């Protein structure tokens, strides 16, 4: 599908920049922009040219809004049309979906995102999705005198560049006392304006003793990997194998829903041996016409493994009891490894795992790939604990 990505604020801008760096030539990325009130933050982006970076809101000054979400909302309302016009150089009318990427605990991006979502929905018939980073518990806490704050004990898993190499201290987690309140209000506003919201739980991806700033690079890598795996799954380069079950924008829309529900993305990969390209006679004379052969049990095992890891491994946000109203499964990799029976079995297992009445699926052949992968999207999930905690901050 053709996706137009808009990074809003510092966190959103960094993800937009990383997507442009890693996937700028991929067919699914139809457009990418970064919008912010902070000129310094925009200036730090490397992959996006100046024409893709846009500062809005002169009244905000050059250094952002310092957590004032109300000011961000006012700027969003005042400049939504302006931001929509700033995207015109990349023909947003051809996009099959828009993805707003934002740090939910901020002010500039979080404030502007709902108004821009409403503007894009007014102008175009494509769904607007939001991918939002949840603040960690530590961000709202007062720093102490014992050194930088680490990941909270409630967060497990890994992301980031580490907690400091050698003798260098880990960079401290920023103190943002309004982050959780901002996130609660922004989640509600985005749910009203977007087809679906994909939260990313920063705290769940941090390792013990790791800080948010120190983890930033790997957090961004994880987020970009999942965005690309989902929205790029239906796009195959010209001249490559055609999927047996083609995934298109309407499949993603049906799976994600259209009522602003919370959705989660799971993703897993497993390296595999490339198929033997020689002929069955071992002479390599008929490599272009002989089908590659893969041991069936190896293909079945690889597919079963990635589906289960994508479903039960760490998702962008926790899925209580694994349940969901709607589920999308995409399995990809070298065509010879995409065993149809194994994928069908995985789909049946996933239906039981999630209790979904609606299971959509597609495959993504990657002729030169070196891994089998699975993407599992679940929408209409029960409220994750971290989101419930954040919403309780506003009663």
C-alpha cells in the first residue's frame, strides 16, 4: 500500500527521518514529512531534505512548547490547513493511508496531531492512522541525586543503544511531569479523529538500568521495523513473485478498524538458508527453470515459529490475554519457504489464540530474502495496563 508518513514533534520527526533513511526507496513509502515547532530538532534530521522538514507556529518560539499541550492544540487548530498544504509536494492524494507518528507525552506534536488528522480526513478518502509513543513512568518522576533514572521496574524487554559504554554515565531520562496527562488527553483526541491508534510502550521495551535517552536509537529501530513490516508487506518490487494472497490497503483497514480503536503490531523473523538454485541434477544447467526445493519440515517449523513469536512475543503494546476483535496475519520470506499448509495452520491457531471472528491474511514473497517473517496486527483489544494507568492521571 502507498503510505504517507508525517512525523510530528521531536519523536515523530526522528521516526520519519529513520523511515526515509532505511526505506526511502521502498515502494510502500509514498511520502514522508516532519513537522515541528522546534527548529533545532528539525535541524538534527539527516535523511529528510529541507523540503520535507517544516517548522510551524512562529508564536511558539524556536525551542518548542515545554510540555504545554493546550498551546500545542491551539497551534494545531491554527495551522492544520497550512501543514496539509506543506505535504502537497509529495502528492498526498495518491496515498492509500496516512500515518501520523508522535510522542504522545509531548506538546507540539501531540497537540497538532488531532487537528492534522481531522484535516487529512476532510481532504482525502484514505484512512488516517496514528503511531504514538507512550511516556515511561520515570519521565513523570522527580530526578534524585543518585544519578540518571533508569527504566522503571514495570518495564521489561529491550530497546535502545544501551545504558552507557565504558566509563561514560548513561544519559538521564528527561523529566516531563505533564507527559502522562498529555498522553491521556492525546490518546482520547486521536481516537476521535483516527481510524486506529498504534501505541508504542516505551517502558516495556527498556532494559533494566537503561535510560530512555540511551535507548532511543534501538527504540526507533524497533518502531520503524514494525511500521515497515506492516505497511510494506503488500508491496512487491516489479518483476518479483506475485503473492498468492495479496495484502492491500483495504485489508489493513478492515483489520485495524475505523473507530479509533487501539491496535498492536507483533513482528518476528527467523533466518533461513537460501534455496538451492542449481538443477536437480546438480550441474546448475537448469537453475532458471527447476523449482527450488526446501525441506518441508524445516519450512513448516520456521513458519510456525515466526507466527507464534509475532503473536506471543513483545508487541508494540501489550495485548491482554492475547485477545482481539480483528486480527491480520502476514507471512513473508523466500517463496520456496512459504509453505501454504503451514500458513493455513498458523492462521487457524491464531484464530483460536485471539478469539477473533475476523482473521485476514496475506503473504509477502521476498525472492532474495534470507529470513522468514510474520506480522500480526490485533485491533479492538482490551485496554492495556499501561494505557489504563496513563488515563487514570486525568480521572
